[in-house]
């Protein structure tokens, strides 16, 4: 069986974000059990010069929605990037998943050789072929920010394990 660009992208973005949503639910339960405000997670960082937890969630969502949009040459929804609460971050993930569910794989299939131009930094762009963009930029970028969010929650005492991170992979097997 041949793997298409649509099946190599959409289900991966969706399961990774669903796993992130699961981790956010566990973080919320952890905060309640330990009797502290779940919003304390929003400013968490592992190092002073890294982006906070809120940015990790935003960028993970943007990597999935913008990656999908670029691959399919379709318009991605615009989010304001103004989430400051845990509830707003959970809504961001939910909105991204809802939009991804509207994109048919056929919008992406066959675009393996399409030129994808995307921003890198504030004032530069890069162009890659569709398949290379998915494999070497869009998916790794999303996973980087999801893993960072996972690490921030784990570092702050949320009882998460590898099975929480790979929840969607278990369901797909």
C-alpha cells in the first residue's frame, strides 16, 4: 500500500494534538488534586530564555494548522495568539483539531513536489518541496513544541508518561 501525503500528515497532526489535549486534561486534574491554580502552568519554562508554556501550545497548534494549509494550498484559520489561561489553551487545541477535521486528505494528496514557501524567523522564508516540508519541517516542528509542553508539565509534577504522549498511536494500532 502506498502512503499518500494526506495520510502521512492529517492523521499525524490530529493524533499528536489529541495526545496534547489528553496531557492538558491530566495537568488540569493534577492542579485540582494538588490544590493550585492550573494557570500557574501557563508561564512555565525550563530555561529563562525559552518561550513559556503558552507559546509552546500556540506554536504546536500553528505547526499543525499552517503545515496542513501550506501542504494543501488552502487558507488556515487565523488565531489571535492571545491565550493567557489554561482554558484558552485547551480551546486553542480544540479549535485546531476541529479545523483539521474539515480538511480532506485529497486537498494534500499529490502535492509532494509542490513548492512550499514558509517563514523562518521574522524576516526570512524558505522553500521546500511538499514531501520534504512535511517530513523535515512541519512534523518535527509540531513534535518539538508538543514534547516541550509535555516536558514542562512533567517537570512541574504532572503524572505523565510515555503512554500519555503516545496515546493516539495506541488507538491507531
